């Protein structure tokens, strides 16, 4: 019996060490698995945030385009439209279905944008295109379109962006 107790004592240390190592290994493996899942979730969140930021950036960029194109806010009076569409006014002014679209279009007031704001917006398009890779082809397209009526301001920025852009350029504009 004493030899059995001595044998058990001899085996007790290796067995407890083995159990400890197994427990530590399983714990480490579970921790690594959990860590990998957290890293994947973080990567997904980062990509989602980047996509959201890109969408916001593109939205703001197109708003700058409105300024660069010298288009301000639009305004239309509901009362004027109601008056124009009244049968008496249509008859008095000789408005028919054929010319109604033109008359309604002309009743919209577009607030102008100053030349300085317009030129600054063109420069902002160039600066954003230089800074953000996602905006580079968008800026090239925008500046290509803007050269149709603001060539003196837009063309130097356009040429600079074209030199910086290393991919194929497919930008076109109606005025070309």
C-alpha cells in the first residue's frame, strides 16, 4: 500500500501538470478564437465606416459642384404656380399644354452664385481630388465638365489632376 501511495504521488505531479497545460491550451485557443472574431468584426466596422465616410464625402463633393456650376438654391412660389394653373390665367395668357412646361420652368427662381465662390469651389474640387483617391476620377470628370464655361479657371486644375492620376481616364463632357 505504501508503494501504491508513493506511485500515486509520483504520478500526481505529471498528471496535474498535464491537466494544467491542457486547461491553459484550451483557454488560450478559446481566447485566440474570440480575438479573431473581434478583429473580423472590427474590420467589418472599419470598412462600413469608410464606406459611410466615402458616401458623405461624395455627397458633399456634389454639393460643391453646384456652387462651381454657379447654381444656387431654387425658389418657387406655390401661389404663383396655382395662379398660373388656374383656368382663367391659362386662357388669358394663352397657356396650352404644349408651352406649359416652359412657363413652369421659367417660374422657378435660381439664386446666383458669385464668381469668387464659384472659382473657390473649382479649386476645392481640385484640392479634394488631390487629397482623396476616391475623388480623383470624380474631380477629373467635374473639372472636364466645368471647362465648358470656366476653362480659364478649371483647365489648369484639370491638367494637374490628369498628371497625378495613374489610371485610365474616360472623362468626357458635352461641350467637347
